[in-house]
C-alpha cells in the first residue's frame, strides 16, 4: 500500500509540474509535442507531403472546420486543396507551412485559432502566430494571394474571446497585406453570440448548411473574380 501511495504521489507531482510548465509557455510545448506525436496529425502531414500543392491551386488551410469542407465539390472546376487538420493550432500550421508555400499556390484561405482558444493560448500569441504565417507566405510564395478568414462563433461562453481575437486578426490582415474575410456575422446567433443552431450539432463544427453559407460568401474570391479588398495593400 505504501508503495502504491508513493507512486500516486509521484504521478500527481508530475502532473502538477507539467501543468505549471504548460501554463508558463502558453501551451506551446504541449502543442509542439502533440503535432509531432499525435498519429492522426502525422498521418495527415504525411499524406500532404505525398500530394504536393501545385501552382494555380487554391488551398484551404486550417483545423477540423476547414478539414470538414468538401471543397472540390463546393467549388467545381477549381483546383482546390484541403489542408485542414483536426485539432490543429496556429503553431501547428507554422510547423507544416513549407509544404504549402513551396507549391506556390494561387490563393490560400486561412482559418485558424479556435483550438488555441481552447487550450488556452494567450490572444496576443495567437495573433502573433497568425501574423507570422501571413509573413512567411509572402516571403516563401510571393505570388500567392492570402485570404485571412475570421474565427467562427462557437458556444456562447466563447463569445468575448472569439470576437476579441477576430479584431486582432483583422488588424493582421490590414497590416500584413492579406484580404480580410469576415465570416463571423454570417454564423452568429445575435442573441448570445453562439454558432447558430442550424449550422452545427456541437457548437463548434459545421453542418452542410454552414458550408454552403461559407461557399457563397467566398465564391468570387476563390474563383478570382472579386476585386482586391480595401484592407489588402496589393
């Protein structure tokens, strides 16, 4: 019994120490370990490596919300590439960004950050990571147009954090030559700021109707028929 209690004590101390480290770095160490060790994440990254992005492609980049979109069917006739991975974060995208930029795609539609909020990562770190993503795309694939999409609403308890983050991301778009795409109002329940019930069954991910709304909002941008945004200095 004594040996058992000692083992439990050691495990608890390790858990507490890990929690302290996680908080101290804003979850960064956890995210890096997850992105390299999580088998599902590794499988997706491996597949993306084998199926390279090519010039002229339209890339949808993000987490499970992006991964859930059947973009080739939503945009027939467009060379789309789905580069969403469930559970991914801003740091996860930074780690795998070279897979995309070396293909020199025509356009990238980026939506990322909601999983960072869940961990939770400080807002200023999320915004800085997104700015780094945008700047790296400019540097590594200068001919690519970047469309920075707002984080979508989720459960009402996230309202303040999502809206605040989207303000920061909008500033990133203005400051770093990206086109801002504000999808948030299309999905928000104005009563409490949650994701509208007709678009979700878990207050986070989208049902088919939600993807159709998303498609209609960005169709001209995806097809290259929309004029440049005033917020993009291109």
